[in-house]
């Protein structure tokens, strides 16, 4: 019991250590200890017996109660017997691990936090049961899955050290999980020393080599979707969103390995408490291919240089929509197989008929990536097009906001939010913007402050089914000032409107996050679950730049935005500090240890690597890490066990002595039975061995026993013939045993160590 408890706690701690790194800030110790304790409890009941309840049934009841209790606690379900709600919340949290950037915020993503705690409990339970049953191989496999899975989601700089700890634990399990194993065998000390030496040597830059297995980047959620069509309504409603359980590939893009969002349209008008499209055609007729849209007054001068454009070739798979999707700030289109396309101001392209499967077209976009310092120097000098009705500084009912920092802005704000009916309703939103970014000395400082506040430091939670809208209160006001729960439309809509109230041109963009990049094919694959809305902010000299205030939903590529893994947090901190804004508080995650680690990994890799691939979420074949180490260790250990047993068995027959061959036949059968958990007494005679086989498994072995007896104890002249007959009868007995035992039991026996550790 004591050994079971010690090993179970240790393995549970290893599992919790590896899962806990997926969350930032790290989950508190109390819930993790509770999950470990729950996971260990059924294993402690394994030795107990009851006169009224069979032990197997008792154990099953304990396991089921443990998992249900842990799920109810972790997922905040008041009634544990509501299995549908438990399963639904657990499934949503699990899928989020492949849709949300990690490390994630437990506050913003409570279902992910709950699944993390539940995973700790379940894998601790599996490890503890294997330990209690004294099955070291099963315990190692459970530990490999429980501690290695987090590495498939978030590789880290300490993966090698974590892998070393797991290998040491595996060696300890093999060495100590024996009834008589009370002292440390020399093998465990030698193995530990070798692991430590390998860890030191492999950490050396002159020795360490590139990793060769991308197991840690496998996407366990990827499944081929049915050939269906997906349609979207590109307007805000704030009533919640439900993604299909099975994701569907909607299009692919051949484009450079740079993380960008694929924009379908822009929501420029804020009317009736909603963001909506307000498209203005650039021509009354269909323009011939290719179309260049550089006449837009909001397109910067640098965007008119074709050498600065990025090409994206789009192939439609299951997107039934009239919008031509492309990278943000599109400058030119070649509609190719798509006929009759109407082009709108702002770079939006709209076909007369929905796109069909197999349609192809090309988009060229201007996607600058300025630094925080460069954007801080961009003045609030806005074109006249932003001040006109339907411009990027218009709020409800055609009211135009004066430019950021202008003398007229403060007087306008005082009057509008005091006297205008809409201003009075949206006063809390403006007050929040002033509180977070009111001291900003430049538009960029205000934009990055609001983005970071909504994304990480403001206490907001991503929720695809937010609370019901309050009567008489705008949804965005309720989101910012009361519930702080919503999905991308809430986050993007609130940030864009807050920026407009501050006098900064902004709008909501709708489309898709980057998707998954295939470096071999040079293509991005985008699914229906990548549908998203974000914010575009206009800066002089750069045009429209994307920002993403929604926590964890995607990764942009520029160093100026906190949603990028290459975010220049130090530069942004300097910009915020110069504006007397609370830089450390707003950027607490980005400036924290995991934020620094992510930026360090990004800086170590070449500029050709995509930012999303740097996050370790999409690119295949990149590294070994703890996942690869554990997987290789488990596979190698299992293979080693099988090979060792096979070599040991075959070596017994490498003799011409019929007496020794007879002994090898007996040992071979006894080892097979031991691995099937059938104990054979050392002193069992051949007749007793035959009787044991009859009683336990119903297999006849009288002929084998007779031939074996003649080979071992008969005349020397007939011993060789009897030995050959014994080997033939041994094959017949083993064949009968294989037909008797189910495949699963035989497979467990193949990897069992009982015959190896037995002392005969």
C-alpha cells in the first residue's frame, strides 16, 4: 500500500507538472492536488475485498465515481448526473486546445482549464491503477500519454529535462514494481547516471542535433470533413455562436509562410447597436482582370509599389459565399475562374453568385509589419475620407468623431456622452476606453493598450454562449462593463468602437484566422472553425493594420500586436510608458516568463518560419521535445521487452543436448503461462503441469508431458527423438493456448515482464 501511494503521488505530480505549463498564470496548487487525490483513491481500494460486492464491480464503481466527481468539479457542473452537460463541456474544452493559442488564460477559457484538471485526474488514475496492479509497462504507457500529450500542444525549452525525468520514472517503475524489490537495483542507478550524462551532453551546442520527430506537433483533432458547403452571415449579432463538431475544410491558400488572417469583408458601419457591412462600389460595371485598387484614398503610398505585394492563390473547397477571401489590405485581384466580380472600397471583392467548389483566384496584398516604435511615430493625421459620413470615424446616426488628440475631441466627447441619447447609452464604453488608454500620446499606444486589456489583462473570458443580453443595455456595453464574457464579435466590436470614440479610425474585419500551414506544399488549410472577426486600425504611412483582442483565437504576424508570437513586448512597453499608461499591468502576460520564452523561441528560428508554426501549433515535423522523447522511450522499452524475451527463449534451444532441450521446453511453456498471469509452482511435476492446464484453461497436454518426461528422464538412446517430439508437442500446446486466450490478453502477455522477473 505504501509503495502504491508513493509511486501514484509521484506519477500524478509529473502529470500535473506537464499539464500545468499549458496555462498562464499556472493553475493554483489546490485544484491540482485535489485532482491527484481523486485519481489515486480507486487504486487504494484495489486490495480491499467485500463479501457482498465483487472486487471488479467495486473498482469499476470507484473509477466511475472518481471521473464523474472530478469532471463535475473541474467543469463547474452543479449536478454530476447530467452526463450530457458534462460531456458537452468537456468536448468543447478539448477542442479548444487545438483552436486556442497556448499557453492560455484559465480566466478567459474556463472550459480549457477544466479539461486540464480533468486530464490530470484521469491520467493519475490510470497510472495509479497500473501501479497498484504491479504492471510497470502499463504504468509507463499511462505516464507517457499523460505527461507527453501536453508537449504535442506546447513545446518548451525544457523539454529535454522533462523527458529525462520521465525516463527516470520509467526506470524506477521497472526496477521497483516487484513484490521483492525493496532496494535500489544497480540498473536503476546506472540508467539514471546515463540519463543525466546524456542530458548534459545533449545540451551542449557542439553536440546537440536537430530534432527528427514531430510527434509533439501532431494535431489529434484533425479529421477529414464531409464534402459539405459552409455559409456565413458577415454581420454582428452577439447572440452566441456554435461551430460544427466535425470541422470542414473551406479553402486552401498557396502563400508565403507568414501568419496572416484571411479577410472576407469589413464591417464599417455601426448602426442599431451592431457592426455591419457598408460597401461602396468602386465601379458601376464589372472590371476586367487583373484589377488594381490603389485609387482608394486610404491606401498608403508604399502599397502602390507592386514589389511590396504578397501573392495568395486561393482554391475554394467548401465555402459557399460570394466574398473573395484574401489577406488583409488587398491591393489587386485576378478572379480567374470566378466570373462577374464587383469590387468595393476597402478592397472587398464580391461575386454575383456564391463561390463553388474548385473555384480559383489570386489576391495581392500589402501587409507591412512595422515595429511598435515606428507606429508610435505615426501621427493622427487622417485623410478627409475618414471624416465623411460612412467614414471610419463615424458612430451611430452619422455622428463623426473628431481626430485623436485634436482640440475639438474633448469638447465633442463631453457634449456627446452627456446629451446625445446614443452617447448616454454608450457612456460606460467610452469611460472604459478613457480609463485604459485615455493618457495615450499616440494612436498606437491607445490601440495596443486596448488590445492587451481585452486580450489578457482585463479579466475577460472567451465564451461562445455568453449571457443573455440585458434589456435596455447595448450588448457591447454589457460585455465591457458587466459580464466580461463573449466571443470574437464582442471583443472586436468593443475595441473598434472604443477606438472610434477616441478619434482613431477603426473597423471590424471578418474572415478566418491563418489555419494550418503545410511547409512541403507551401499551402495554408483553413477550416470552418477558423471563422473569426478582428479589428483593423488605420495608421498614416501603413494603412489598415490588423489587431486581435480576442484571447487565444489566432496569431497575427506583426511585432506590433500582442496577438503575435513575435510581439515586441519590450518596445510596446516603452511606448505605453511614454504615455504614462500602466504598461506592466496591461502587458503582464506578454512580459511574463512564458511570453519571454515564446519570443525567445521565435527569435531563435529563421524569418522563413511562420509565426503560427513558431507557436508549435500547426507545422508538422519540427521537433522531438518531451513528447518525442517519451514516445520513443515507451516504444523502445516495449520493443526491448519483446526482443529480450524472444532472444531469451530462442537461446535456450541453442544446444544439442536433449536433456537441456527438454528443460527449455518446460521453461518456455511456464514463461508463457506466467505472462498470462497463470502461476506455476516451481516444484510442479510434468503430470501436475498437465493437470493445471486442464483445470485453468481446458488444454490437453498429456502428450507433451509424456514426450518431455522421456527426453529428460528416459534412456539416452531415445532422448534425442523424444526431445524433437517434445518441441513439436510444445508448438501444439502453444497453438491451443493461443486459440483459448483472446487477442487482448495475448497482447498483454507479449509485453508482460512477469516471466522476466520471475526467479525459478
